[in-house]
C-alpha cells in the first residue's frame, strides 16, 4: 500500500494484530471478510455479557430485590451509553429493539404509516436493504399512497437532483435512506437528503446499520427524524439494536407489541401506555444484549486513532486490486468507500467464488445481499462482498485476490 494520499497515511503504525488478539474466534485462522453481515465480538463485550449473567441477572424495572435494581441500572446505563453514542438529547429517545429491522418496522408502523394517506408519496433509495424497503412497501399498500425510488447515478451514487425535482411539497411524507450502502459501500449524503426532505415537509428515517461501526453517528448532524441500527454490525451481540427518535415523535408513536411492562394502567376493557421508550419495550427485554451493546460502543469509542481510516484503506485497496483483475467488475463509487467492496467475476457465480474462498479460509458474503432491487438495477442477480474491520490485515486482501484467481481458473 504505497503512494497513499495524506489522509490515508494516518493508517501507518496502526496495529491490527493488537486488535485481532482481542477476538478469540479469530484464533481459528479465518480471514473474516464478512463484517458487513456481522462483525465478531471482542473479549470486552463477551465479558460484559458473561458478567451480567453471572452476577446481576434479573428482570428489569419490576423487581424490588437488589439483583433487580442492579439489572435495571445496567440496562438503563446501556441506554444512556447508546444515547451519548448517537448524540440523542436524552436516554429516553432510545428504544431498544432486536436490531435495525425491528427498529425500522417500529418507526414505519408505529408512527409513519399514520401520517401516510391517499395521494401521498414515500421515497426509498435504490440501494436500500430489504429491511428499509419492504416495510415502506407495506406502509403505502392499501392507503392509496405511492412508493418512489431515488435512482442511482451511473457512478453509483444517489441521484439527488432527481430526488430534489421529484419531491412533492405536502405530498411526500417520508423518505427512508441508508447512511452507508451494504452493497455499494459509500456513505450517502444523508444531510442533503434530510434538508431537501424537510424543506418539502417530509420526514426522514436513516438506516444506520452499515455506518455505526465505522463513522461517528450524530443524529443532529445527520438531521434525520429516526435513526436505526443493530449492535451485531458494530462488535456487539446479535438480537439487540436501537431506534432513536426525537422525544416528541416517540410520544406520538404507537406501540407494536402489547403486553407486560409497556402499560401505565390496565382495566378490564382498555389500557393506557407507559411513557416512551418503555411503551415500546413490552415483555422481558434482552438486558444482557443491551449491556453487550454498551460494551461494544465503548470498545469502538476507545479504538486507536486511525482505526477507521485503516478500515477504509483496506476497502479501497481491495477494490483497486480487484478492479485490476481481468473479468472482475467492482460495484459502487470509486471514491469514499467506508469499509467494503462488492464485485462480480465474469463467468463465475458469486456462490462459487465464495465457496472457493471458504476452502481457503476466507469468509465473504455472496448473494443478493438483501438488496434485490439494487441488484436488478446493476443487471446482476448476485455479487460477492468483502467487508473489513480493524482486525483484518492487508495480507487478507492477498488471500482474497488469490482465491478469486483460483475461482477463475477453476470455473472459466
Ligand atoms: C444496510 C442494512 N440495513 C439493515 C440491515 C438489517 O439489519 P438486522 O438484520 O440486524 O436487522 C442490514 C443487515 O445486513 C444492512 O446491511
């Protein structure tokens, strides 16, 4: 990796090995290049969860005994950590969910759909994950509203000019957009989208799933109305994530799950709800998950300077080297990769590429990556994706390239 521009020199001296040693699973000698699907968890996260179960386990907000108080303190402490992480005005603006998918569904069906009526429009972007596309299809269905799509430029960025011209004041109610594409790899100009949408009187939900591990989330700077993310894509546990929403919006949001712990009072025939965020957290919560998520956030926050630039440089380098190979087509904008590269190999199915790589101990994702509408726009059914984290080494790019070459030799 020579001849790098100034910004990339920050990666010099970054010790990926020291990071890697914190991940027991990586002792298996796997080149884990499937971080965009799920990252691995450092000891700090595993220990925090283990400690919760060994020392503090109890239901939260309902037990008067000391373990109940400790578990509640851990859970609400985790909420405060998430709130600080995303720049929320208060911990009460954070709803714990099972992940991004659950968070998007809560925002869509708890709030947005009540604002969408006949003749209204909702926009999604052409690069959305199914999690931020299908719920909006369902939300417009049956109410006489229309789903519109922000198209891509030939370079693979969102075409904001088309979006600007297509926005209909008073008719466009919601815009749903990913912070970072899980296929194309670039950061979207979410701020510009939010400004345009707000000027037209619409609100914006941002899917932060692919951003939080690598970029500093700040909901005020992004300018969105709701922000969703998953813990497991940022070194935290599976089954936990969060929805951030401004307090006044959460106050108007309907619960999606009804039952214990989300109520203020239950009478025979009707009930009233607890304040947000508790009204959205019915039933026994994933407390160990929340504790693990908070530990992961602290771990990300304490990463050495240069970690994010290092990851971006791995992605840039992998994309550049893949693009040099005959028969390989790299997808997405040339500049501004955050952490991943998707590509196709002429004459070789993506699954075959992934299988050959797996035989060489290199784990990548292959398939439609839950972005079928985007795949169709790219004219493909599937692609291969290599995605990076601070524990990956430049040598793993070499192994990736050798595996791709081996797949080409085998299948073409
Ligand atoms: C951009 C994006 N949005 C949403 C999701 C869904 O996240 P989860 O499965 O954790 O709900 C993913 C996961 O791949 C993603 O990459």
